[in-house]
């Protein structure tokens, strides 16, 4: 049965901690908001550990009442408390808490199409690229250890549910280079000075590396990496990370599907 809890309760403080990368790391959990993401999480088999909702949401949302009846801890909070644990200017009235899950790096880069984000800092770009990675059949995503936290609220929102299904690994540039070399995976780094992406030879196992918004590939470039660019017809000098990465994922997905005989990557379930 839903329980009323106040703004000063310890559990509310713990949920508020999840707004920071430090708090998420310390608790091993993350928060996400709104009925749409809740449905995506449940559809993806994510274990929702707690729900914090307003009276209005409890009264109007049948899914919340169903979860409450099935034993998920549901806590009713007032609008003031909800604003404390929300990072939105206009809170939805529903905040869910779930455990983080990270996959093994060696497993993520082995086989199929992998996306690697070279310490990207913009959560909007990262969220979009996670969504594109799932859309174009990537088997997993590697995020740079010195980039944005994969469970940053803006990343979670931007990924639109893909973060619940894609295997995610976090690594340094050196760890990534060692893993793809050991796995025999071909690494392709996006850069303005490389060969046209469509003209490269591809294997069944490929890792696309999207560079930092300002520094490019930087330390993520290593011996054996192929450099590629996206051919453009207009006068624009470059594309932003999310657009360039999404286009490249589409191109690579076609080649990887041909190499694998048209097979699609399997969904990941935590």
C-alpha cells in the first residue's frame, strides 16, 4: 500500500543524491521521471525499486496503482518534496529509482556493431547517440570514463528507453584500445580528415568511435584505428557529434548486417 513520506525522510535524501554523479556512484542507482520512461523500463525488464508520486499521479495512473498492489514500494510525496528529487523545471509527479547495470567491456566490443563515445560531455548528444545505437542495431555502447555519466538524467531522457536495453560499459581510452585489439574488432574513428566512410572495408565486428565535441578523438585514437569521415555536399565544415554518429551508425549497420547475413543484434535484458 502506498506510503506517505515527508521531505526530510532519509529515503528522500537518498533519492535527491541521485541527481549527482557522485550520489549515483555511491548508491549504485539512478532516477528517472515520468510515465513514458516508467513504461519503457517495465517493458525492458528493469527492476524498479521505488516510486515517488504525488497524490494526483497515484489517483490517475493505473500502472502506478498496479505496481503498488504487486509490492513495489510506492511513496506519496507533496509537490514541494517532489521538486526536491526532480531535476525538471516542471516535474511530472513521478520519480522512479532503479539499479545501475554495466556490462563487461570485453563482451560489449566482441561481435556485431559497437558504439564508443570518446569522453563526450554533452548529455544531450550522448542520449541521442544511445537512441541511435539501438535503432541501428548496435550490440552495445562504450562510454568514456572521463565523459558524462551514462545515468545522468538528461542522458536517460534523451535515450528514450534505449538505456534500459543496451549493454553499457565504461572505460578509459587505453582500456578500450586493449579490449578491441584482443577481440579482433575493427575500430573506426570519425574525423574530418579520414577516408570516406562508405569506402572503407568492414568486418563482422566493428567499433565506431565518436570523438569529443571539441577535442575530437584525442587519446582515443590508437595504432590500428581506421579514420573515417562523412562525405558532405554543402559548405558546412562539420556536423555535431550526435548527428555525425547517427549517420555513421546507419551506414555501418548496413555493412554489418550484410556481413552477418542480415541478422539483427539481440535485445539485452538486465
